[in-house]
C-alpha cells in the first residue's frame, strides 16, 4: 500500500479530513505500511477508534519505548503498523492509557 494511501486510511479512521501529501519520514521508521503518530495520546485515540494488537519495544534512546498498534484498516490490502515513541519518565499519564494497558492484558 503506498504511504499516502496509508495516511489517508488513518485519517479516515480518525474522522479527520484528508491529509496533505507529506513525504515519508524514513529516518523516523516510517515505511509503506508503517506510520508514525506524534504522541502517545494520539496513538491511544487511534487505538480507541480502530483497535488492533499492541506491542511495546525498547528504542535506541535510553528510557524511550516504541508503542505500536498493528491493525487492518478498511479497504487496505494488509495490516498496517501505527506507532509512536514514548518516554514514560516524561509522560507518566501514559501508563493509564488503554493502548499501553492493552500490552499487560
């Protein structure tokens, strides 16, 4: 699935207007099937609307984690991964968000 089509499907799932055609942020880990969200709260909102399976992994930055939701979006040819980096020490509220709690469930 082309990167822009992935962005369009994510915006539609969130009830947002069509996105601008911005370039893929490969240096941040984006790909044709992987899209970065700006914050843990934004990712949690996406998760609350769409669901999916959640994984958390370490990043190269000490103390930071990658929270990723794998989901199949409507009319998409396969699963997509939507992710964000989260630093728990700076955003303790994240432990209470359903997207983070889903990993422990």
